[in-house]
C-alpha cells in the first residue's frame, strides 16, 4: 500500500550468517543430560548461545545432528537486537527456519549510520522463520508505540517480512488509529528500512482558497536503482482532476528531474486546459566539465497563483529556459581558465491586475565566456575575462556584444596588512541589428540635411559602437588585534580598516542600449566594487575612495565570532557623468550614504542583527533591518524582525514590514507554530502561517493554516492536516517544508532528541 514506508530493519547478510554458524554452541542450565553427538536436554534456566543468537527457556532440547532446537516455557529468543517471547519454539540453527507459538516480538530498525534505531513491537498467533531474515506472522499486529500504548497499529491476517529484500507484505490488513480502522487494505506491500519500493504513497489531503478541498494519491514506481517515477492524481473540488508526474534519474556524472502536470478541464477557469512542465539536469565530471539544463513552461500567467501552495512558487514571474556547458582547465603551473557556453530565454508571467510593458528580459542566444587567472608571475597576478553574447528580444533593439577585460595586480600581503594595486583595460564592441527608429525634428542647423522644423525617422542607435576604458584600483587594509574582556568573558578584539580606491575615466555611453544592465544594489559588498552598475552596458566614471572599518569580538579558544560591527562610506572626488538612462539625474554630492551593521550573540540564547543605510545629506534612513532570535533549547524558537525601505529604493512606496515567527510549547505535548509577516504600508498580511502540533510517543499530528498575498488585491489560503506514525508512514498533507521555510530554527517535535541541541546558534551571514 505504501511505497518508501519505514519498516523494521534488515537482518545480517548470508555471508555474515555463515560466519555465525561456524561459531561454537554453548549450552547452560541447572541440569543438563544427553548423549554426545546426538540429543542434549537442558532443564531449569536453560540457555543456548551461538554468536549473536541466544535462546532461553525453562527447558531446551538440542539435536546436534540436525542442529534443531526445541524450547518450552518462557522462551526468549534474541538475535541481532530482535527479541521474541512466547511459550514454545522450534528452530533450526542450520537453515534459520522454525515456528514460534503465540510470541510477543520486537524488531529494531537499523537505518543509515548516524540515525537512531526505531523499534516495532507486536503480537502474533504464530511466527514462522523462513530463512535468514525472513518471517511469516499469522494473525498479528505491529506498532512502534511503547508497550501498553496501542495508539496506532497495523493488524493483518498474514504479514511476511523479508529483510533480505527489505520488503514487507500484508494480507487482510487494516491500519488502526486510537481503536478506529482508518485505512483497510486487503493486501499491500511496504518497504523495510525506508528503502525505495513501488506502490502507493500516503495520500495528501488539504484545503486551499483557490481550489477548495483537495486530495492527492501518489503512486511510486521504483523503475531501477538510479531512476524512478511518481504519478499523482490530484482532485480539487473547485477545479477538477489534475494529473502530475515526476521522473528522476541519477548517474555517476549527471542527474535530473522531469516534472509535468495537466488539468484538462479547469471548472474554475471556464473549462480551460492548464498545464506545466519543468526539466532540470546537471552534469559534473570531476569538476572539469560542468553542464546544466533548466527548462520551464506553464500554460498561462495565473497558473502558479491558482494552483501552487507555496509563496516562493506563486510569486514566480520569470521562468528560465536555459542550458550551459562549462570547461575548467589548468594554465601552466599556477594558472587556470574556465570557458562557458550558454543559451538562455524566459517565459514571463504577467500580473493581470498590474501588467508591465515590455516585461521580457533579453535572451542570450548564445553567450560565450572565458575567464583566466595566472598567479605569481614575478609577484604579479594576471587575470582576464572575455564574453560574446547575442541579445535577442521580440520588440526591442537586438545586438551582439563582445567584451575583453585583461588586468594585472600586485598582491602585497603581510600577517597584519594587505595592499593590492590593480590595472586593467575594459574593451567592448557592439554590433546592433533590428534597430527601431525614432522621430527627430531639427531645431537648428545642427541637422544640415533637414530643414528646420522638418520631421524624420532616424535609427535610435548606430549600427556599431565601441568603448575602451582603462581601470585602476587599489585595495588595502590593516588588521589589529588585542585581548580584552566583553560580555563577561575573555575575547580577542579586532580592528580592521579597509580602503578601496578606483579611478575610471569618462566615456559617453548614452548611445549604448541596455541589454542586461541595471543599477546595482547599494550595500557593503557593492561599495568595494569597481562598477556601480550590474551587467556590461554601463561602466561608471569614477574617482572615488571607499573607507570602511570592521571590529569583531572572537573567542580565543576557537576563533568563533561573538560580535561584529561594520561602518563604511564611499567618497567621490568628481561628479557623476555616466547614468543608466540619458534623462537620469547624475550624482553631484561628494559622499555616499552611510552603511552600518551590528550583529552577534548577546547571551547564550539571544542573537541579533541590525543594518542600516543612512542619508546624511537629507537626514533620513533609506533602509533599516532589525532582527532578534531567541533559542533557549530545542523546540523553542522565537524570531522578530523589522524591515524598512524608503520609496527611493523601492521606486514606488516605502516598504515597512514586521515579521514575527515562533515555535513554542503550549501545554503538555502541545506545541504552537506560526509566522506573521505584516505590511504596515498596505495594512495587509504578506504571509501568515499558524497551527498546532501534538507529539505523542509514537505519533505526531499537525494542523497548519497558511495565507499569503498573491497580487496587489488577491491572496491564497491553504490548510495542512497531517498524521505521522513514527517508523511507519505519514498521512495527509505535509507542512514541514512550509514550517522550515517560515520559522528559522524550527525542529520536528518527533525528531530524535540528539538532533535537538539547546542553545543552537544561528549565523546571520549564512
């Protein structure tokens, strides 16, 4: 019935069993009598041992010729951690066959290294030993609950466990929870020790605002050790039946995943046929040859908003369709190079309530790149980057861009300082085609061909453009350390000033189209870069110096960072002339906004971070992030953050969001989980999730509700219901991915205690 079900455990292999049979047999009892080489009878506290096999009973007879054992009265059978108790046993040591009457049994699952064992116990009318690691249980049940607790159990007329193949087969079976039969099944197979096996996976049941109540019943096909297929019918009350498939493959050097789903008749969309497809693959041959494929397609713009249940999917706007191939090689003894070929296009999903003109990014058909690095050439490092890319767009100017940027640097490094001057030349050549025209009306004799006042259509860009720019930079810094005390402990404090100077002359670039270029986000990493633009169509003119200082508190025993503070600013020695667009207002001030950040652990259980960008000219904060996390022990996590972005950064309205998330015990075995991400500007919930978890000894239940914004005026809601039976299976819709993504520090309440460490820390720089 259930594929990939967690079972009991695999037994010893045949080879291991042969080694066990060669060991001597030891008999012990209050009284032993018999004939050597034939039969031996042991009475009173009788026991027989051979390797990991142990049989104890009130009386025991061992037939030496056949290697058979007969035991009666309080029989206790142990082997490889398995335990069986009952009134009578007949067992053949030679071929591991026999019969146990009315036993209580406990089998211990031994999963992969590092995972704790899970025990399953039960009772049966009889258990037949069918060979090494093979059992047939008649009229019995099993559960992972402790003795005296039958919260859940599987009853079966006949249950066969084959640990040599990690397969279990039940006939005339039913799954009971709290005394009620919830899933009857005349016959089903399941996997032991969580091995892959064909069959039905646990059903997923839930409710969403867009689709109503829904149920999905996946069927898993274990086609081969290195590839499999999952087919999932999903019935949605408001929409109808959707069918999905996922095919996975894995080889030594490559792996991939192909997924597709189709809803032939969407009742909530006037019967439209809706579908989606995704193909991802990767190739890696010893790090030398790398490849990747990422192809995606959906039938309509609203597909994810209507049918997906995760905000990171519903908010998708660009679906990539790309493939690449990279070769990494060596260049002399100290050099290396990397060459990449890429083809890239996109499918753009528009918000029907807020469409964007010309939303399609440029395609790269193709893009070829080559980067080289050779170090220590007489103390110098030589590097270069080259690119050729053909940009295509259905309605804008198209063009080919070729770039070459060789550079030479001289790293001067000591234990407490570094100085790296660098000089390079950036050369770019454009060949443009499909150039649109614009109307021009001359207002002076600057246009001698046209009379003043006449109008004519002229190309918006020239056919070819070249740009050559020398670039000079110096990166330098110092590192000071001292021993001191802070936060009640001995620490090492560092003081790390850093200075970065860049000089790039001006080149007029207004005639160059924008293929892949935008203004880079202003942050601490960006102020130590040469170019304020991302992409290759603009290179800023610059005569500027970045000055920053970082101070850290480190534990002297292991170097762990306790506290970090950073402050930085960029200083301009001339006004800006290169802008993204000709109509943009260039910068005329001589210093950038301040950047500051402070983060660390203020106590054993509290960590925090704060970062800000402050405009000292207008005396206002452009962005602010504050966050605190409290983690006193496992299963207790509290996270609080505030995020602010001014309208200058968002280009529309300011962004103000409060985000609170937690996992916390409520009472007894009940735990509460939730996240509340609220927009103060829009007065609406951006994403909210909340629910309850109950953790019994052998089962866990969860009810989780989720709501998140889709577009400016719509939201989606979902309900997750799950019953997890420890060591066997899980029923319902799985909310664990949503909980882990929304609640930093979330832990499963039925996870092994070894995985829940009090005071676990979180690194804000992850």
